[in-house]
């Protein structure tokens, strides 16, 4: 049976490491789907990418998918476990899309997750726990990511919140909100 797992939490909380642990335990071929784009001019970003790369087992396949996530989910095989890291970076990559185009892109991703044959573990950042950003692009990013994470959480088999180095199974501890769509 296909599983959709959402791992969310703040920066540096351990969410990627928790997702990697679950993927390694899946007994399936792990396909690490990296949504970040390499920027040789940004040494700090490259250091973050290298940290993630160095933690991955050598038998994991890596795909760099900054945009077309829906196609990767649709084409994955039942014998595979996709680890998508991260939904926040993917959202940022598409931030310049007009609202109608973004809504279609978001719907396409959700449709692909609903029909996925592979297990899919998605890592997503939580951005809305602080102050409202003072600039419009920050508010747009926060709102788009928050809405998408909520939609994924509504269809996920399990949702984890990772904070302070601890993973909490929100599906076991919480009550899902009613679907307003």
C-alpha cells in the first residue's frame, strides 16, 4: 500500500534527518528528490547541499527537480520511496508564478500525490510561526507554503512535526481539521 508521509518543522529541527531515517527503513529503493538548485556563487547554500549529500547512503539515487515535481511523483514506481526535500524550496522556486498558474501547479502536485504508486515522504518547512513578513514576497511565500502544507497534511497517511530534535506523530496525537475545499 502506498504511503504519503509529511515531515514538517522549523529550520534546523532535524526534519530532513527524520525523513531520511524513515526512507532508509522503507525497504524500497530510495529516490532522493532535491528541489534546491546548485548556485556555485552561494557558498553557504552549497555547504547546506553538501551536508545533505554527505548523509545519504551511496545506493540512493538523487534527482535534482527544482520545478517539475508532479511528473516525478507520477512516474515513480511501486518499488520506490521518494524523499522530496523540500516543499519550501520548491515553492520558492515557483514564487514568480501568477496566482492562477500557481494554483494549477499546486493542484497538479496534489493530484499526483493522490495517485502515486511509490511511497512519498515530503519534507516541508513551517514558516508561519513568527511575525508577518514586512515585504510582499515574504507574505506570498509564507501563505503559499502554508496552504500547500495543509493540503498535503490532509491527504497524508502520517504527519510528523519535528522540533527540538524530536519527532511528534501529529496523526496519532492530533485531530485533523475538516476539509474546507
